[in-house]
C-alpha cells in the first residue's frame, strides 16, 4: 500500500475503508505501522493547511467607545489665606500627661543604646597603647583604652545612631583598616 492510498483511506468517510486501513496497519511490524500512521496524519494536516482559506474578521464595530473626560479642575478666583480655627475637642491635658510620664522615665535613665568605634582589640598592651597614641596624634578624637580580661580594647566616640558614626568610621578605616562599629550603652549626662 502506498502513502497516497493511506491518505485517501483516512480522508474517506466510509467506515469500511477505515477498517481496511486499520487491518493493514496491524499486519505491519509495530515500528513500521506507527511510522505509516504518523505520515498519514501529517499529510492530512498539510493537505488541510493548503486548502484552508485565510480567515479575517473585522471587529472594529464591536469595540466599546468612550467619550473624552471633561476637565474637572475648578479655578479659584484668588488665593485666600487660611483662617485660624479654634480647637473644639481639647486633648492637651491627655497629651501633657503622656509627655510628663515620658519625661519622668527619661530622668531615671542613666544609659542609652548607641554605638562606638572599636579601633583595636587584642591581648598585647603595648600595641594597644601605640594604637591609642597614633590615634591621638593623627585625629582629633579622644580615644579610650579599656581592659576586659583577657583583651585590651581601644574605642573612640559615642554615637546615638549608625549614621552618625559612619563619617568617623570611614575616616578611621583609612588609618586603621580593622576599625569596626560596635553597639554600646552610652552614659546619659
């Protein structure tokens, strides 16, 4: 059986011709039958593609139409200054109470969370002293040498925020490459 014959059998609408094609395909070895079936289907698809006409539909008439929005800006004749309006619901007493309680809390606080710059941390006392002298000589910052067993630490500055300390940290990193920003409690005076 040739491929055009298989195409004709597949395209035909009679059930007998399709049964005949199926019986022929079943007689072929499994791989050959699959190839024959695939080729017949592709040739049918290509035949349908060649005979199909180009489809075009104009949907312009079905599109919704919108009117242009009207400008809604109202122009005022002249600028009028705002008038003073007296408060009718007075909350000052409650606000004063809250502010007083915050003030009492702040009076009792001795320390606040902040940051300092650590320039040196190690076990060698002479090296810590040299770093402190070099720091005092090259910058106008006041260095603090402290000993917490087993380390000596050289720290500089007291800052309330990271952003505040960043400027000095960048300047100190040029001299001391291992300078870091560390959190610390700052004494409130």
